C-alpha cells in the first residue's frame, strides 16, 4: 500500500489521473438524478395487511346506485386468494385508520359515498406486496365497475409509509368566480388524467344537477274537494315513507311504528327527467269526498331547481381541490410534466405567471383570465409539498453540517486548505450513495419489478456519513503531520500514514457495511442502509487515494516551528 501511494504521489500523471477519475465519477453520479437513472421520492411503497377503496358516485346518486358499484367491486375481488374479508360501509366512512384521519373519512355521510376495507393475509406469508396488488387490481376494477354509474370515482387508498396526506398530488385552485373555477378545475383534472403515472383523479366538489320541487296547488286542491295535508301525506307515503299505525308486542314495552311506502321499484323515477316524474305522479291518485279518483299530478306544480353545491374555503378563499395518486412512480416527475402541460394549455386563455425564487410555493401558478380579468391561484400540495419541504430541510441540515465542520477544522488546524480537504473527503461519499442506489434499482427491477428510490432516509444516511468520512481524513492528516515533524520527507510521510491507517479505516468501513446490511432490507429505511453501505465504500476509496493527493498539493501539511526549533 505504501509503494502504491508513494508511486502515485511521485508521478504527476498518476495524480492527475486520480483527480480526473474522482471528478468524472462525481459528475456522472450527480447527473444520474436529472437523467432519471436514479429516481427521487419521499418514501417508498409500504406493504401492509389492508387497504381501502373509496367510492364516490355523483352527488345526486341514490344509495342503491352506490351499492351497485360497491357490489361490483366486491364480486370482482372475492376471488382473490390473498383477501381474507371485505367490509362495505354504505353512506358513511369506515372506522378511522392512519390514512383516513387526513382524507376526511369521518366526515362522510352522503348516499353517494362508500368505503370498502380490504383485509389481506399477513404480509410475511404472501409473495405479492399490497401496493403491487393495488397496482394490478386498479385497472380491472375501474374498467368493470366505473361505467355502472357515470362519473363515478373509485380510489384505492393504501396505508402511508410516512406522514399521511390528502393525496400524493393535490392541486388547490383558488378563485372568486365559481363557474370559472369549476371549469378550470375540470381542465386541470383532464391534464392530470393524461399524465403518465397518475391515477385516481378526483375533483372534490359536488356534482351539478337539476332537482324538482313539488309545490301543492292550493286552488286546485280545494276545487278537487281535497286538503293540502292529504296531498303532503300521499307524497311522503309514496316516496319517503309514513307512519300509519303501531304494533304492540309482549317482548317490548314500547309500541313498534308501522311505516308504509312504495316498493323500491315502483317509487324509483327511471331516468330522473321531468317527464318521468310526471308519469310517476300521474299513477298516484287520491279519492276525494265524492269518491272521485284525482291524479296527484293535477294537484302539484313541478318546479325545476338547480342544486346548491357545497362551497369549500381555505384561508378565507373559495377553492376547488383536485387530487391524484401515483401508480408505482415518484410524484416529482409526473408533477413537473403535468405542470408544463398546464402552462402550455392555460397560456391560451390566461396570463400565466410563475412564483419566483426557491420558496415552498415555487411550483405554484398565477392565472389571470384575459377576457374577464378574474384572478386564480393554482397551488400544489399533498405528499409532493411534504417531499419538497423534507428535501429542503435535509439540504439545509447538510449545508449546516458542512459549515460547522469547516469552522471546527479551521479552528483545529488553523488552515483553510486542510479543512477543505476534510470536507472534500466527506462530500465525495455522495458518489457511492448515488451509484449504490442505481445498482440497487437495477437489481430491484430484475427481481421484484419495482424501482428503488432515492428517499429522505437516503439523505439522512448521506448526512450521517459526513462524520464517519471526516474521521478517516483526520487520521491521515494528523499522522502525516506528525511524521513530517519527525523529519520524514512529505511524500513518504503521506504514503506511510496512508498504509498504516488503511487497516483501521477499512475495519471501520466493514463494520458500517455489516451493520447496515439488515437495515438495507427494510422497506422504509432501505435507502438509509444502501447510503451507508455504498457511501462507506466510496468514502474509503476517496480517503485512501484521493485525500493523499490533495494533502501532497498543499503547503499546510508542513509543520510550523517556533524560533527554538528553527535554531
């Protein structure tokens, strides 16, 4: 080892070759991120023993229409051998779980809403992960069950591996003009639906529909020898149900009410049109005091009324929320693609301006309608924003660690050059971190068909390597300085120090690698394990070959003697 290092230090061409190799590998590894050879994501998918299916039919749907969709889903999934049981919650949300806390499951209570809880066999006893099962079943369920009730949204909700969010990608559209906002929200949803990798597109707003008010015509009712109460009672009796009597029983102290109403088939209006409602009312007749049957249609007025959709507000501003989930891909790349499409599409109708700077809202867009002058704000939220904030905070922590280490080294060595060498040795461990994720990603694609992402835990591992890598450089610098102070020639001293300290440096790296092997198999903290394993390898090679070259090229390695030593 001493001969190898000494031959490198005494040869200018070899030193240049080492520097060139390090710089090229650094550039190549960093370029893996923009070229998508290494994909970034907040946290990888987590295999769980359960997932939930959210069903949202149009707002004016009946409970029977919602039930027809859930029945279709249950019939389709009951043949899956890994599914142990399913629980259907019609017109309400399922009991709260980790994901439902944020997704508003507890607030559901409409006839158009339902949730299906799917329980699976234990994840340790099945080959298919829950997220792979969702990926396989989603297109089958949507293809067969979505057309039953038009404009139905079926969403597969998995247990989050990190902090729960409303959705992976959330677009909040703020605007005062409800009609313009609703139209723009539909266009945003269409663009998200056309973006590869995005599924379960949903606009969180009520469906617009026409309803009919039945107003008793008092004049006609009096002329027909009837009363208004009779008309009201027959309407409630037919469609809603009305108590007509009570039943006494020995088993209960209270009387049991008896309700009467039409059957489900006869009280249903076929197509929801006004003509169908008129036909239904014409079949209902009341007998007046003279024994004449009077059709109910002649006693009421039918007034069409537009529905009143719920208005959602946030920060005292009206908004419409559009959500989307990512199907086995990182949320970063579909978001950027969808954002570019939106800028190009909306530029025809709006004046689109971006949020300047590197703030949290740098992906947001301001929209100004060219015709009406109405302003809207398109804001991105969801897991994407959590990822952006996390990577920003971890990047800040990394920079802070570098600055503190640099200042500490300057105080210790009283040299900016030596402090820079320590930092360079620590930072270059990123070569191994990125290369390790690339290699692991290729292996994962071969054996499991899924990507291995650069996650937040990977960055935590990279920051953790800073101190470990710095220790190796400190060992070499201190030992070399002591040998030079004893009179050994500089190049020889660096070579001796490198060969002597190679064993503890390698043993430290091996200990880290062996300790991280089990961590690398964890679905969540696998990125941390891979970063420690491959980052330690790169840091060791940099410490043993590149740091000696940097040490040889600085005069700060020469010891400072006082006047007594000089004499």
